[in-house]
C-alpha cells in the first residue's frame, strides 16, 4: 500500500509573533519558498503522493497557498475547530491515513531524511511508531530520547527510571515519525491529545513497539527568529541566484522582482529581500529577511531582523533583532 503523510500545521507559531498573527508559520518563506511547500516537494521526491494537512490557525490562508500542489500529489485538509494536539490532529485524519503506514512531520522543520530507508526500518522492526532522532550536544537541555542497542526507545524525557547497568544512547527528536495504522487505536477518539505527553510514555512504560531511527542529515526548525534566519541564510548560500554585483552589495544577497534600490544603500551579507520592496537612499541592511511590499526608509539601519509583508520602516530607524509585522494597518514589533 502507498505510504501517506500528514504535515502537522494547526499551531499558532507563538515564538514568531507578531509575524504569525497574519502569516501562518507553515507559509513563512525560506529563501522565497514557503516551508510547507518545501516539505511537500521533499515528500513527493520520495514517492509520497497523498498528504494530509491539519489546520486551525489561519486555515484559509494555507488552503489558498496550496491550491496548486505539485503534479501527481493529492492534498487533503482537515480542519480543527479547536486545537486537538499532535495526536488529536492525527486521529482527525484517521479516515484518510488508516490503511497503512504513514509519515508524520511537523510543519516548521527542514530535514534531510531518507524516507525510504526510514520506512524500511519501521517495517523490519514491526514498530507501532518510529521516531526520527538526531545527535545533539544539548540533548540534556531539551530532554533526551534514549534507545537500546536494538534501536528500541527505553526512556523518554528521562522517564521511566531504569537499571543503571542498561546502556542507552541519547538523542533528540526531530519532529518526524512513522506510524503504523495500529498506532491510531492508541489515540483517544475525541478531544485534545499530545503524542509525546499522552501516548509515547505509555508505550515506553509497557515496552511496546516504539523505535528510533537516527538520521545524520541536516535538520533545523524555524520556530524561533534565530533558527528562521539561519535556515534562510543556509538556503541563500546554496542558491546560485543573487542580486547582480553592484556597489554597496555584500554577498550572499537575494533581491526579488520589481524592487527599487536607492543611492548609497548597503545590503548584506546574508540578506533576502522579497518582491516589490523599496530600499531608500542610505539604508543599511544585514543578516535580515524582508518580505514582499516592504519599504525601508532613508538612512534606516536593519540588522538581524525579520520584516513582514507591507511594512514601512521609518527614516533613520535603528532596527536590531526585531520581528516586525503589519496587522489591520497597525505595525507591531517584538524584540528577541
């Protein structure tokens, strides 16, 4: 049976406010391409042809953005009147997912994973679920997932207590997992339910079929301003596209279509500027993502910031480590 996938997309993206008040996190661009479309394209490259997207916050925005999926890909939307949690969102798509193994992936990550190899291991272990794990030097800070020599997960976020003689390897969860249709039986039929808090601990305590798959590929989330900027700059460095060499431009820089660049402007390094933007004379921009339709006033300096769509930055402003967005005609900002 063809493997399907669900991209968990119902959340509010609170760590990226005020940007996510008007732009749902799955639609935030990474080097000009919404992250959810990058995820869909990645899944499609491994032969995944049917994808569910669960929705709540700004659901209509996401549906409009995905009216044209890649050729051969079928997208289903499930809407939640109230947030159902990671497990509840999956349960709400059971009528679509329930026929075979399926991939679950958070909407706010970029992950280079061999999905074919992941599914192969999942089937060989006859697992209820397989969590994709990665090594991280800060594993204790965020809570480790601990596996035995056979890849079985024996401890989750430091629980339960085990004999110290048992040798376990510690990893971090990537937000990607594969589930068997049998897993759906473990999720309550209605209401809010979280996989990591409500379902997985019971499987670990009962020593049931929860396994880990360790990936060494690139991984990041975009859930904070710092990680969102880093993900953009990484893609920018990989891209062959850039603004033509000109005085005041320090690559890597990307500038979109129909932008107006004034005199004595300094842009870069690490800048992505969307379409239809206006950068007035004497402005300085570095380590920043600027989205479509935004104006940077004359003499303004913008560093290490994320500027949303249709924002106007005033003349001679000093912007450092801020997220700025417009909602209902009002500009709001948040320092990080």
